[in-house]
């Protein structure tokens, strides 16, 4: 839609930029609480947040100790610190947004209370954000160990002389630990009518003698230290009330003399009251039943709890308690109905556990009551389930505690609902491009699914690539990449209720799948009984379009230019930019490149490496022309194959030149039709070089004088001598073999169509280098007679070119043409025939 007002389509904002560096600092203390007189350790972390480099820029960190702190030390890698806690470094060479080396400052907390400490950082450069140049931290110094006491009674109410237990627990709430050697004492202020009879447990405590009858103080002491926020072992002592009524028993905890003090006395003392009643009622759980038995997990399980009062007195406020655990989370508690009184909870309640409390009111002597509870149990593995109910009166003592609880054990059968779901991405795929499958195996419970297995029936028109991931500790049976058909099997030892696990794996449609669909199905099983088997399988269908891919090739060398006699490593990279899979990828590297005009000669030196499952056919070692062919079964989308090999710079083809260029051509083909062919061929050039040296090199060439017959071996010896005045490097000897001479070998040289080139290399003044060119005379021989062969040493800057060429002459005997000849006996026979013919001719004339 046209814009009716273009005048408001542009706005500007000015930003002021200045040269500088934003530095900041953070500071931490090893502990926020420290004992008075002890050391506290601070860590200072300077940081370069951004701006110009701090290379060559001094950095200063200062730390100002607050009142009550005194200096001990300051150290940091690369920092120089003094007693005033001024730390400097000459520079920081790290990048922006990086922390500088930390500085550790140690100080002594001399005073009690809150002690402050502030650190700062600065440079000589402007800082655009000065607000982050300082940091402070406070510590609290004290000698406090705040002791706390709790106390409980195991039974309440009781009847006279009925045994029960007091449990006293001392705790150090900190902030500092009580050291070894400083005592902790619990003092129990035993009231009249209470007798402490015996210790049930008191590990590490030394206690007064028992029995002990009140009124009076009974104590326990320990001196083995107690860390902050830690309970000491509990002191449990058996007691009785000798009369009736309520006895309140108070106890206190205190620290003995030592380095720690308890500045908070408000939590040091605690009391607990126990009532002894004149009447008594023996309440008991007569029975507890569970039905059905066994029950399937998640189904209704009914408990019936029957209680009665054996007397002799009536019991008021009778409470039945039952801790119901291992329930299914949704609707785990269904109902609770009492024959008298009421229960909490009493209707459907969610949660995996419930604390049931039913107040039955008054239960007369000889009377009975029931509570019917319905729950839905959960269990991971089939097995027993035990539940216990307890009955007590909050008003009347019960002389027999042994029958106040009743239990029932029933069997719960595990059951699960294992589900399977599956996705395929993308929804439509090109042939050869990867499809990512995610199979999700879930368990809606309520039990744990044991021995879970997923089986994927792999399609017949797609090739397996890999398993990307398996969650939950699962594993999959291995499948070779490229496999078509078969099954993928993945297993888990168990899957918990409410959990799910996934398998992420990939396949690629074959070219033959174009125009059809890839159908993939998965099924899940478990060794545990299932409530619903209809949701255990899933299927995906993915339409397949024509393949789309682009195979490209690139080539680089490790060094360019290359000095004569030195090597370079070529690296050829073949990449499939996808998205489809590339089948039967073939890379061909030709040297010299077809149609090129090289002015330098390189020889193949091997050292071949190839990855991605490739196999190569190499040129002959030392060849100056040839083809390297490497084949790969296939390349996935995004996958690269790399080939490396070495070639050596041998000669320059232009005499007197100081450099020349060789050309290689690398190309790649693939079975599939590509989206572009423009990047399937690359021609790479590499320069060989040498340097001009003003020195005199001389060449001397020798050969056998002969005579030699056709087919005979003929060795030429070429000696290059450096007459000075400078060391030589980069010269080459060039020998163009004349007609009638066949090349055999020349160590240290290369032969190119009868032109033999030998790199001289480094040659000191006065030194010589010898080359031998081994040849044979042609059969039949059609060359010149005598045979003359000339060679030249090619050295740019040579001060005396007159001695750069040398020739050798060899006499060749034997046939000079292809006219047939006769052996010695053939000649004798021919002479005899001619003589006979001459004798017969006159005789015939006389007869006429």
C-alpha cells in the first residue's frame, strides 16, 4: 500500500564515541562469617569489558580495608602488590570481555561486627562507564555459635509409671563452628513426679547417673566440636510419671568456656508437657483388611480398619491415623468413611500420599468402630504393599501401646500404558536428502514399564544413515550405514511412569523412491502388563521429490611459489552441498591440465591420503604427467572428502627463466543430476622458481666413444662444476636426446618426451654434481653417424655461458637401413647358385 506521508519515514540518533576502555571489578569473600581474630580471604577479579586494547597500558587495582581489618598479603599472577594493597601490571593483552588474572587479598578480622572492604580498578585511558570501577563486600566477624534445643515425648498421655521416652536434640545454628575441646551441655530440669530411668541413646555424650528422680537437674556434656548448622547426636532417655496430672519438663543447652559464645539465649531452652491420667483405656487395632488382593495398580483398593476399646474406662477423642503412601497422583485417595465421627480427607483428593486422620469421638469400654478407606495404589514393579493404621486417645492414657497399631500386606500388580509416537522432518523430501525421524516411546503409568523395546520396520526405498541420539540410557542395535530395509531395534531397561524416551535417527530415500513415499512404522513393547495396546504403534509417510544436490571441488597447495627441488602438498576437497545424497562420486586430477601451456615441470611424489571411504588410482611415482582418480561410494549432504598428495618442482621449460607455472585440473562427477555444474572443475596453478646467481657453472658431458651396435646400452655422464665466485642454487641441466636414442633412466632427473632435465640444487663454490642418463640405441638404428648428444646447464646469471654446453660423440656400427641381409651360410649358398647358373649358360650356347 502506498505511504501517504514519506516525510516521517526516517529518523536519526547521535551517538558519541570516545577512545577509551571500560574496565570493571568484582569482589568476593571466601565466607560471609569469620571468627574474630581469624583471616578472611578476598578474591578481586578485574575485567576488560570493551574498548581499546590494554596492551602497553598500565592497570592499577587498589583495595581499601575497612575498620577492623588489617593487611596480611596480596598476590596475583602478573601483579605487583605492596602493603597498601596497590597492585599494578604493565599491561593486559587479553581480548575484550575477558577477565584479568585474579588478585587474592588476605586480611585479619580484628574487631567484631560488620567489616567492609572496597576494591577499585583504573587505567590511564578514559573509562566510559566509571560506575563499575569499584566493588565492595562485607563480612561479619564474631565468636558466635548459636545453640538451639528441641525436646519431644514419645507418648502423651500416659498412665502412672508407664514408660515413655524424652528425646533432646542440640543444634548449632552458627554462624561459627564449636571447636573441639569446648563443651556443650544439655541440662534437663526434671520436675517432681518424673523419674528418668535409663539412656536409650546418647552417642558422644557423657551423662549423669540414672535413674534420677525429680525435682533436680540432670545433665549430659560433649566436647568433640559441632559444625555450624549441624545437629549433635540426640539424647534419648526413658522416663515415667509416678503420679497423675501434667508434668512439664524443661531443658536447656549451653556452651562452656572457650572461644565461642552464644549471643542468642532465646532458643536455648524448651519444655514439653506429658499428662498422666487416673483413668485408662486400652485401645487397639483389632484388624485391618485389604481387598481385592491382588489389585491392579491404579484400581480401587479398599482398606477396612477395625478398632475397639478393651477398657476399663471410656476413651474420648479417639483418633485413627493412617499414612497412605504410593498412590497414583490423580485421584489416588478416593474416600474415607468412619462408622462414627469424621475423617480428613474424606473425598477424592489428588497426590501421591495422604495423612488420614479420623476422629471417632468417644469409644466406650467394649465398643468397636470401623473406618473404610478407598485408595488407588501405585507401584513400580509388582510386589507387596504394607499399610499400617494407629489408634490413640488424646485424653486418656493407654496402658498397652503394643496393640495400638495394625498392618496389612497385600499384592499390587504393576500395569502400564506404553505409547508410541513418531515424526518425520521434513514433510516432503528430495531423493537422497536426509529424513530425520524422532520416535517417542512414553509410559502413562501408573507403574514402571520394564524391558521396553522399540522396533522400527525400515522402508525398502530408503537407506539408513545413522542413529543421532537415544535418550534415557537406551541403546540401539547397530545398523551399517547404507542398509536398505530390515529393522532398527532400540531398548530401555525401564521407563518410569509419566516419562518418555526418544530415538532420533536418519534415513535417505533412494533415487528410485522419486515420485513415491517413504513409509516408516514403529512399534513398542514392554514386559509389563499393559492397560491399552492400541496406542503402541505409529507410522509416518513422507513424499519424495527428485534429487537435489551440488557437488563441488576445490584445490589448494601448501606452498606457492615452490623452489626447484622442493615439494608442495596439494589438498583437494570434494563437498556435497546437498540436500540430497551423492552416489558414486569420482574425482579426477590431471597434470598438466588439458589445454594448458606449462612453463614448469612438477613430478608426482605420492604421500597420498584420502578419507570418506575413498579409493584412489595413483600416477607412477616421479611421473611429470598423469592422472589421479579417487572414487567415493557416496557423500551425504554437507559431507566433504579430502585428498592430499605431494608434488615436487623439477624444472623450468624456458631456459634462463627464473620462474614457471604448472597447471593441474581437478574435476568431479556424481551419478545424480546436479543443480549446477559450474563448480565441478577447477584448474590450479603453482609457480616454480629459482634465483639469479652471478657465478660460473660449467658442464662436462662424456659417453663411450664406441663403436656400439644398435640395441646397445649407452650411458651419458654429465658433471656440473661451480667455478665460483658464489654458491649456486636453482640451476638445471637440459639434455634433448637425439634420434635413435631411447631413454631408460636418470636418477635425480625427469624425462618428458625425450627431454631430460636434472635439477642441480645447491652447489657450493668448487663443488660438482654428477648425473647419469641411461639410454639404449634404437633397433634398427636410424640416427646420425657418428651419434652426437649435447646438453646445457641452464643457470640464470651465469657469468660464463661459454662453458654451459657440452657434447659427446659415439660411433655406431651396423645396419643403417631396413634392407634385408643374409647370414654367412646364406651368402655361400647364393654364391654356389650363381656359379652353377654361369656354368650352365655356356653349355646351352654350344648345343645351339
